[in-house]
C-alpha cells in the first residue's frame, strides 16, 4: 500500500539543490529553467572555466531579452541569477539532491562521470542523464545506485521546447521515475516516457529525417536551400532539416546515427556527406560552419 501511495504522492519539496554537469547549450538551458521555473538552487559544473563564463553570459543575455520584452521584471531576473552558481569541480555536488548530466554524447565519458559522481553525491540523490541516444541501463551500471539513475532528455533550445523524454533504465525504481516526472512538471515541461532503446522516441524519428536530408544533398536532389525551403514552407517545419542539423550540431547528429546503426542495423547508416562534414570539422552553428556559414 505504501508503494502505491508513493506513486501518487512523490514530491520534489526535498529537492533544494540541483547539479547540472556541462555548461554548454543544453546544460545552460537546463540550469536556467531549473532556477527560473522550478525555483531550485542550481550548481553548474564544467571543467572548463571559459565554458562556465560563457554559460553565465548566455543565460544573462536571454534573461535581459525577457526583461526588455516586458516578460520578466528586473527582480525576477536577479532572483534567477542568485539561485545559480558555477564550479569547475564535481566535488561541489556532494550535497546536491538531484543531478542532471549534460556533457558531450560519448558513452565512455558519461560512464566515467557517473562512476565518479556516485562516489561524491549523497546516496539518496537521483542522477539523471540528458543523453540523446546512449543506453540509460549502461550508464546506470557504472554506479552502485542504478535504481536512482534515469534518462531526462531535453530538447534544444531548452527554455523554449516544452518536451522532456523520460527514460527509465532496466533497474530504475518507480520512485525515481515519479520524482523525475514531478521535477519535469516543476520546470514547466511536459514529459513522455520512452523505452531504453537507441535514440528513444525523438531521435529515432528525427535523425533518420535529418540524415535523409544530408543524403538528398549528397545525391543532388536539390540545393541546400531548396531542400530546407521545401520542408519549411511545404511541410510547415519550423526550420528546414539542414538548418536544424546545423543547430543541433552535425557531430551530435552523426554520433546519434552511429548509435542507431549499431543497435538497429544499416537502415540507420549515416550519410557519407554527414561523415565528411564532421571529418572537416564543420559541426554547424557551434563551429561557425556547417551546411550554412555563421561567421
Ligand atoms: N534560448 C532561449 N530562447 C530562445 C532561443 C534560445 N536559444 N532561441 C529562440 N528563443 C526564443 C526567442 O527569444 C523567441 O521568444 P519570444 O516568443 O518571447 O520572442 C522565441 O523563442 C521564438 O524565436 P524566434 O522568433 O527568434 O524564432 P523562431 O520562431 O524561428 O523559433 C525556434 C526558434 C524555437 C528554435 C524554432 O525555429 C524551432 O522550434 N525550431 C526547431 C527546434 C527543434 O526541433 N528542436 C529540437 C531539436 S532535437 C533535440 O534537441 C534533441 C536531440 O537530442 C538532438
């Protein structure tokens, strides 16, 4: 009976401090929304101090725009910033109640971080990963608390996109899932639940579409602009697939395609053109060049 009560009454009141690992695009967005909507204290951890400075500057600039648009008061802005702190050491997460990891999409790096985190963060804390395709069960197995590990996949740009995919691993407890559902709600987001298979739901459907657009360029179906305009104006997509690929990062798109291919077969083989762009260091917006130029 206690278990079934927990199903309905999981709260996040005990969660006062949330750690976010990785101060890039995703980590910064997650940190902003945790402070802004969920009113949690947030510690952003990144080994690179420049990334932390960029993260604070980026969040401040978005909040400034909101104040200028009259969507937020100066006081609200300073309260959001007051709840945010930045650190270059994982050790500062010792007292965090919940941690969301948002580093580069690399299984080995993520597993190493979870192994280290498990020894630092208090035992009852939940450790979530923002992976977009790597097995949650595998990441959880790097810790001694797999029941407290879960996938929490945010969409880019985090402050704008309403959805979070929640992915329980094989060992994730129902309580961990319920608390994560509630934290997602506190952040003003809607969640879906996806099974722990490569790409979950969003990227299982989105990446083959983006990959096919790369293949369309490779085969000369149309120009980059024609392919994007066709999908944007013809199918009402907010962005064309190649603009979206540049926005997500071509390196990220390629690594997700590789995970899909490894688990699900050659139906998900990355387009040679996507591979060439990544080999050339053309990662899209983040490197100022991809299908389009952003200099
Ligand atoms: N951070 C915060 N706010 C942002 C933002 C950002 N990076 N980018 C845009 N916004 C805000 C703008 O300030 C604007 O706010 P107001 O309405 O208050 O003025 C609003 O979003 C709309 O922006 P714009 O008018 O500048 O431009 P737009 O209407 O073209 O919208 C967009 C921009 C929301 C990014 C839209 O183009 C879009 O929805 N694109 C598709 C995004 C998408 O598919 N994301 C998922 C990617 S897949 C993923 O993330 C998962 C993965 O694992 C790879």
